[in-house]
């Protein structure tokens, strides 16, 4: 069969719905300044769908730094990969500041979180080594594991007893291969909002020999006393061997970093294919990241505000009888029961009649019959936004129960 004919007839699990949902449920366009209120289809909506946790995206100092970075250096600089011709003092300064913030010896920048963590996993292990990872790991970890030529064992999400079993298996295996073990988990799981059990995992180092890589995409800037992440929150920064953070969430930018022991970071610098064979992070992003990191460190009120809104939102949702699962972070899932068509009608109602924009997740990401709405509070939402949203959610929950969404809503697409 011709490759393109095959792709046209089987458009993938999400692509097969594209015709019906494109532009509304998928690939929606949020316009205007980034913030709690944005324009969707020409109308202002209260927006709970961006990982702009600290509200930095539109912070005046950030906007100024972004503009100055672009004006001074342009988007092209530096040309080439860091190793060949694209290294600069500012890249190195950013790495030093990130390492200091994470209390690690060194850090390496990556151009995209997704690509960076995949490539780091690829560089860290060889076919003699074993990867042990959490079953609910983000796609970038799964893809990194796919690159691994050796064995991989998965443990059910946050199941430490099972992790121990997998570590026993892995330990036996590496005795034959003369390899090593890499455990991978997340700081905050981005869908459910619960934390990886880092403290319990590092306890297992007393019994097993392994190194731990933590993807803390959602925890960096939001968790821990200083915002250094879930390892700080759980008091195990030293025992997390490699800490990964992205700039795409709290920092409202693009890029990311991996922090750890100096020699291991140097190993990554010389062995991470996605960085060796790709153009360096552009200067405006580096300048912008330095400013964001400065604000993240020096303006704790940003994180305090985020948590004020988070506590209000999650507390009131619980008070009103909503099921919000086991979240231990700002990520706020709301679980409802209904079919996929009901979910679509509900979201349509929420957007068009209540002017609330949030993300929705249905089967196969959550079990059949479950509708998960995902709210991301930020430092720049207000308590009035929370109250308005709780009222709207109570109203749509009642309508869902009464079967209102079984009837098709007006077609908009
Ligand atoms: C847990 C996790 N890791 C990694 C990534 C990828 O980061 P980036 O957007 O910087 O590529 C994400 C982004 O959604 C994430 O949620």
C-alpha cells in the first residue's frame, strides 16, 4: 500500500476526529494578551488552561527583557550547536544560576523539554543498563525509554512495593550484563496533579543501587519553599541525582535544563545527541530565561498568589462535592461521569454560555465514562474568578446529572 494512502485512511486515534473537532476542541485559538482572560472565537473567556503558573508570561519586566533580548541579539544568534560555534557567556551563566537554584553542581540547557529529556535518557544508559519507570510517565519519558536498547521495567503509578519488585528484577539482570539502573519518575504528574513519591523512592537506595532522574516540569517554580520543585518540597534534593525542569510552564518560555553532578552534566554535554547536533537556544530565550529565573527567585509573592488561588479553587470544589482526585499541586482535575458526546456538549456549554475555557480529557486518557476537566490556577487569577467558576461548575454538574448534555448542542464548528 502506498504510505500516504495508508495515512489518509487511518489518521490516528486523535486525527480520526479532526474533521468534527478541529478549531474548537482541538487546535483552538486563544488570542489577546496571555492571562486569565483571553479571546476565544471573538469573545472574552475566563481561561484556566495555561501552565502560566506564576503569571510570568505577561509580567512587564519579562516583556521588557524579551524585547531587549530580541533587539540586542536577534533571534538567529548564536549560530550552530553549543559544541561547535553556538556557546555564549549568557548560556553558561543561565546554566550556573539554574544549578545554584537547584543546589546541584552544574546544569545543561536543552532546547525543548520534550526533546531534552528523551535525549538525556538516550545518553545516560546503554544496552547493558536497565530503566525502571513510573507507568504514568509523560510521553517524553516513554519516548526516551523507547530509544533504550536494553531492558526496561515499569512500575504501576507511585506503587513503591512494586517498584521494589522491579528493582529486584533489574538488580538480578545487571549482575549478568554488568550494567546499571536508572529510575525515572515525575515530580508532579501533569494530569492528576499528584506528586511522585520521591522521598520513598530515594529510601530504596539503601537497599538497591540506582540513580534517579526526576522530570519536574510542573513542579519547577511551583513547589517547595523556594520554588526549586518537588524534591525541595519532599526534602530530598540531594538524593535526586538528575533534576529536569522545563521553561515551558512556570517560566512561560521554551527550553529546559537538567541539573546534577558536574561530571555527569559534562558527560551529557558531550553525549546528548539532541544538543550536540542541534542549534543552540536563541539569545532572546536565554536573556528571557535569566529574567524569569530572577523573578522566580526574588518574588516569592508570585508563588504565594498561585497557592492562594490553588487552595481557594481546590477547597471550594471539594466543598461543593466535586471529585478532584489526589492532587498535591496546583494542577486541578475535576472528574465527572458521562459519555464522550456529553463531554463535548458540556465543554461547548461551558465555553459558549459561561465563557469559561478549560481543557477536557476523555477516554482513553481516563477510563471510559469519565470526563476529566483540568483547571490550571495561576498567580494572576482572582478569588472572584474562583467563585464564578465554582458556580458555573455546579450548574454544569446539575445539568449533566439531569441528562441535559445527552441532547446535541448547537453546532458551531
Ligand atoms: C511532565 C512533562 N515533561 C516534559 C514536558 C515537555 O516539556 P516542553 O514543553 O518543554 O517540551 C511536559 C510538557 O507538557 C510535561 O508535562
